[in-house]
C-alpha cells in the first residue's frame, strides 16, 4: 500500500512540475493567436483608407503631373507612397497640408 502512495505522490509532482506549466503556456499561445488574428482583421494591407485625402486636389497639381505621379495611382496616402527607404517620412511630408489635414487612423 505504501508503494501506491509513493506512485500517487510522484504523479502529482509530475503534474505540478510539467503538466500545469505546459497547459498554461498552451493557453497563453492560444490567447495570443486570437489577439493577433483580431488585430490582423482590423488592419488589412489591401484595404484602402476610408477617407483618402487626395493630394493632387489640395496641391492643385495639373493633370500632366498627376499622370506620372505614383501617389495619384496608389490607394495609399501620398506620404506613405513617398516614404524613405528606412521607413521614415520625408520632412516635406510632415509639413505638408495634405498630411496635416488627413483624418487620424481609426481602429
């Protein structure tokens, strides 16, 4: 009978030391994946902005300039199209009325 108590004590120790941390880790992974899926659904890269500020209207660009402009052909705002290679916005974009008048992003 003593060996049965020893076996049960051993199994309880294994459960406390291994199974509970593994279960908690699996639960955290599950919850983080759900959170990530929720965030991904809210920010689709293919979705056009709800209220795109039209750069060429604000700056009154002629049609000849619009035809060759990458921002006029894109669904993204002009400051996103003309980002620098390191990801920063250009200084002229930060001071531009198109950027300053654009609606803030909503979640």
